[in-house]
């Protein structure tokens, strides 16, 4: 990084200064403890991927109450783990965490390995998560460059795009000298989350401002890495909450697709120029059951799944009998409402479930 070389003072003093600032100002989180448990660090790091800390906190607490050790997670059903993940989205993270727990139970005597390479061989643990677990839980010097840490370093070194990993690592390594690996890792992420933020860096409050080349230019935002964001695609779906006297139609989704292994009500994509209600009738016909009541509009929800911006129009109806599922919808089954209330569902379908009143418990018949 010839053109980006920083002075020795800048590299050597910035790290300890940053750690002192962190120790004095750090925010309190349930996963930040004096002696972090490696499994707890892993859970928090996986939950915090693409999810705000405020959303994670209550789910993390509930998760750790139910699965306090990696072995207890490994011994639990995947379905239960997915249910405890509800509200965090990106459910493949929960599936891989569960898979990792089983590998650790079966091959590592229930203890997470402490070296970077072995950690990266476990499902769902990429280079960042492995670095964070190594640094925070095992006090190993390992770069953990999430989006926050990367932004701080890029601005600090005024690294112009395209940013090379070697340049980021050079600054990271310079700062890490003579500091606690755990606090250094947390400090860098904390600075990016609270001071050197994506849209408005607050340089006046920054502990390392005096050495920051980005701030010296007066426009540190210029050095913000901008990952390519995929084009947003709009999609309209319809969904049926279709009840028979003893239950409701649901399906478990393909493990490799979106919302893998979660349960949803029947749904279909609305074709271009098709009215949502017409699509709902097409879906009801394809399910093949005899309708006892006409479609009744229930609600419309809007949400995002990866790059898709989705509008979901939901209808409810009663059937006289279980649907004779056709080939493309054969995975739908009738489950009792009691079961359905316990199934792990993605947030939009869980919301629909909460809008529909199931029959009173006295008429439940296990289907
Ligand atoms: S001085 Fe400003 S740009 Fe530089 S690291 Fe601090 S907040 Fe970021």
C-alpha cells in the first residue's frame, strides 16, 4: 500500500487510543461480558448479521434461556430452533447454527474450536464471524472486518476504491499492536456503529481523528466502501388461509429456498395483468377442495425478502374437506390449529396467523 502508507505514530497510537475510548464508552449488551462464552459470542455474531442490535437483544435473551449451551442447541429439533429465530429473518442462519452445534457436539466434544481455520470449516461461519469469535472469545489476533470496521479503516486511511483486503489488513494489524485482541475487535466495530457511521461520520467526537486521513480531506464520506446492491424487484403474491373443520392448509418449505424449513400458508405469484382476487381463486381451484364459503379478504402486507419487495394479499375461506392437492401443490398438508400456532413461520405468515381466529379449543380434532 505504497500510496496509502500511514505514519508510524498513526498506526501505533491509534489502536490503544481506540481501545481506551471503547473501555470508557462501550454500550451494554447481554453478550458483552467480562469472560465471554465462545458459544454466546457465536450466537450474537450470527444474529447481528444484517439485523439491528435492538431487534437482536430480546431474541438473544430468549434463545440463551432456551439453548444455554451449544450441546442443548444440538439436542433440540431444528423446528424449535427456527421458532426461537422468529422475527430475525434470514432463517438460513438459524439452520446453519443448528448444524454447527451438532458438528461441535459430535466432533469437538461440545466445545467450539479456537483456531480460525477450523472455525471457518463449520457451517455458516465465514471469515468475519470466525475472526470475531477468535478475537472476542479466545483473545486471538484475527481480523474481523465487518461493514462497520471496514468503513472506519477505509476512511482512516483514505483508501480510494477499489479497496484491497491487503490495505485493510495492513492498517488493522498496525492498530492491533499492544492491545487486547477482544477489546480491539469490539472497539473498531463500536466506532463504526456509533461515531464513524455510514451516512454521517461525527469526526468531532472521534478518538482517532488527529491521525485520520479521511477526516483531514474534509470529506471522509468519499472513502466509504459501497458494495454493489442488487436491483430491487417488485412481486405480488396472494395467499390463502384455507380452513377445514379440523385444521388449516400449510406447507413446509424447501430447505434450500427462501424461508427454508419454515411453514407458510398456500401462496402463489400473481401473474402480470391478473387481479389478486382472480389469482386467489386460481390458487383455491388448484388446491382442489370444495369451497364452503366464498373468499373473504383478510389483509395486505408489504415486506422485503433479499432483493424482492413483496406485496402479499391474503384471503381466508372455509372448505368442506381436505384439498386434493395437485402435483405442484402436493406438499400442502392439513394441520390442526393447535399445531399451526406452534409452527415456525416467517413474520408475514405469522402475522396472518395472528389475524385469523381459530375455532375454539373444544372443537379441535387432531388431523
Ligand atoms: S475521524 Fe471521522 S472519518 Fe475518521 S475514523 Fe473518525 S469518524 Fe471516521
